């Protein structure tokens, strides 16, 4: 079951759980009415790790406050 989400595939987001920038891959599940997304983050030169996080933990980089 898909839930209408404001998250876009291929876009970059700040993951508040990780404190890192991730790329949204696809919506994989719905848990308690919340969309769960598979995301990918870079952890080294060419090394990528995929995780599943809730839509709530993804913040658009355009909305994130600028540091300074």
C-alpha cells in the first residue's frame, strides 16, 4: 500500500536520525500510516549504505536552515 508522500525519488534530504544527507530510493512500506523509505547515504569514497527510515525523519534540503 502506498501513501501519498511529499518525498521524491532521487532527491536528496537531510535525515534527522542520522544527521546526514541521503538520497531517497523508493517507498518500501507503510507502518502505522507512515511511509517508510529506502534511502542511500555515502559513508566513504564510493561506499554507499542503504537504510530504511520513516518519512518523518526526512527534511528537504531547501527547507533546512542555512548555517550561519
